[in-house]
């Protein structure tokens, strides 16, 4: 990709969803890997019950942005974020800050408790990451972390989650087999099932289909479209068709900035910025 | 065309030569192992034939009366090594987890160095330290107080029975634990580091606390290879000679309590081989060596079986 810095300087075009629809609202986010700044004043409004896609060339910061939303970057001492990530009536980056116009709280205070935050903002990673346990346990494990349920309830949760992730029919007869015994596509849908089993409000997906074949990708996409009735989804993808097919809003990023954020239909048909137009038509530089 | 064929066949010849070289390297190892086993069997045979199965269950060890039974050293070996593993394993897991998951990078360097240093200390140094420092301390601060506090007729009284000189099975196990600790900790640390980043992140991403990530995801992830680390430590504990000889008290009696003097197979052989006067004595010691060989081998096979089970 031959985008140069000048193109990233184009005025950004942001057509966000109305305030009252937002479940997550990122404002003026700067992100640093040590001294290297990777995000520059990024805004990202995430609408409830919609699929928001983040696209852009490699290294544009879309995965970095996604990884701030559940603060998974917190595992690494050198990385830090500045600005506002508003969720549940709080600024995740500064729990003590009083925020006036944040999206309303939908659950108990998070107060900087990362475990509690991640129970409500789940994540599915680029590579399938089944845990070293049975298919059933892969799902039950996460549920048990956050609440006590009876065996019968757990059976039901496992079945519901797997069904919603479009995996139940393929695994219902081998729930006690290791999660690692599944194919790549099945593993990834298992990870989706695992993520939704804890009933998060938001599900983050970091290029979930990049390691999958087309058939598995199609199954995953079908599952995602079904899921948006109950969950808010933010997905990072390299696949423009995928973004156009399944997303409601699309954010186009370039060199650590949010260049364009609009409803997907308009954004793909008629990109507002030259940079995004070049990107979606495959004319680089 | 001819040149090319020649070239190919030369490559093939090289290949065959290389394969043969590797094959013979492996065979040398097999031959050594077999030779060792055969030598031990031949050497130990007179004693084994003389005493029969009694050799393994009798606790007599009397060079004057030429009456040898291996029960004392065998039990001593198993108990000291087992106790050492029980003491070392939790510590090793703690060290490894701390280094990988919680330790600031600056400190990790020094702790790792200390662990590696611990592995580099010659066993005779541990032995001396055990005899001159650990044993007196243990006698004064553990054995004597217990001696006064515990009812000698109770279960605990029998468990802690023994001359309060600090040279006993328990202190030997403590020394062994310190000696195997760095091996197990280092291997466990490498294994924990080998857990893929994305699995670790996924666990945190589910809302796991650090404790849950370690105990529910990372340790189970390395469980299979961790058995290898434990076996490495156990192998060393079973065969460790010098340090144990210093501190175990070298009594051939069957150990009746935790604080009784005892002996291990290795310490017995080290103590007596130079002075073994009769052929039967030498043969009995070689038979002991054979037993140690078999125990170590059995431990390895056991580990393999455990690993195999887990795969299925």
C-alpha cells in the first residue's frame, strides 16, 4: 500500500449514529506502543445492535483501535492510551472522570475492573483460540467465571450459544471431545460461541475470517448477521466485500486516523474521501 | 546428462552416508544402554541368585554376616525423591508463574539468573551446606521443639521419631528439593513462555483474572510437557549421590519415621563400593545399581504412559 502521509491529512468525514444509539463511544483516542504513537485523535461511535466494520490498509491502526475497546493492551506494560473510551457511563481510560454525555450505564459499574469489562465486551481473535479442554467446557468455562448456573442451565447455554454460532449441528454428538480437535473454521465459530455465551453487550472480532476458507467464512458471516439482533459487533476486516456484506457502519482508517465513518451502504457506493475511494477501488497511490 | 546423473547419485550417496552416520550415532546410544544393563545384571546376579526375592524385602545389610537386603535403600530412595518432588514442585510452579506472568522485566532477569545459578552449584557444596548448616539448624529448631511438643505414642510422635541430629530422610529430601528446584522451574518457565500469545489474550479477553488464566488455561496447556519437567527433576532426585550421602545419616535400617536416618541406593553404593571386601558384597551393590536403573526407567515409562493417556 502506497498511501503517503498527505492522503491521511485529508479532512475526515464522520457521519455517526445518533448519540442515544451508541453503546460505545471513542473520542479523541491517542494510542502509544512505548514512544511510538499508533492512533491520533480517533473517534469511533458504535451503535447498539449494529455491525460496525473497521477497514484500512495494514498498519493503519484498526486492530490497535479494536484492542483498546476491551483494554486487552493492558497486558503489555509499554502500551498506553489517552483520550476517552465511553462505555457504561464511564470513561474506561479514566474511571474517576465524571462524564456528562456518555452512553447510559446498562450494568454495574466497571471501575477499572478489566475482568468485569471483558465479560461485557467480548473478543474473538484472528487465529482460533480454543482452550485446551472439551468443546462443552470451552463454553462452560467462561460462563462459570461470571455466574453460577446449574448443570441443566449450563447445558442449555451451551446448546444456545453453539446454535447461534452456527456450530451446534456439527458438534452436538461430540461435546466431550477436545476443542482442539475441530477444524479451523469450527474452532473459530466455537470461539464466537464461547464469546456470546457470557452474554456480552459488545463482541469484538479481529479479522476472524482471515484464517478460514470461503465456506467457513460464509458460515461465520451468517452467524454474525444473526447475532446482531442480540449483540453489538465491531469487526476488523481486510475483506472489503465482507465489510460491505455484513456491516451497518464502516470506519475507514489510514495511518492511525479515522478518515471516514459512515453508514456502510453510502460509504462503499460513494466514498466521500479520495483516500477511501482509492482504497475500495483498489487504486493505491 | 551423464554429469547430471553423476551429480544426483553423488547427492544420493551423500544422503545415504549421512543417514548411516545418524543411524550409528543412535545405535551407539542403544548399545551403551544395553551394555550397561547387561553388565549390571551379570554383576548383580550372584547376590540376586543368593538371596532371591528376599533381597528386595529384607532390610538386613550386614557385610560381616554377608547378609544383604535392599529394602532400606530402596524405600529411602523412593521416599526422599518423592518428598523432594512434593516440596519442590509447588515452589517451582510458583517461581515459573511469577517469572512469566507477574514479574517486572527488570526483576525477572535477576530471579532467572539466581535460579540458573542454583542449578550450577556442585552437589558436594549442597552436601556440605546440608551437613554443616541445615542439619544443625533443623535439629535445633524443628526436631527438638517437636520432640517436646508431640506425644511420642501418637501418630505424629511416630512420624517425627528420631535422633535429633538433623541427619535424616527429611533433611535429605529438603536438600534434594533445593537441587531439583531450578531444573523444574526453568523447564516450566520455558513451557509457560511457549503458550501462544493469542491463547493467553483470549483467556484474558474472556474476563479471566490473572490467577484464572494461569490455573485454568496456561497450566493445563502445558500439562503434558510439564510431566517431562517433573520427570527430569525426579530422575535427578533418584540418582543424586553426594549431597544425600552427606546428610541422610547412612543407616541401613529400614526407615521407620520421617526423621530417621536412612540411606538411598546411590548413597549406599558411594559409601561402600571402595571398601566392599567380598564378591557377594560387590554383587549386592551392583544389584542395587540395577534396581536404581529399573526404578528410573519405570519412572520414565510411567511418565510416557501418563502422557499417552492424555493424548487419547
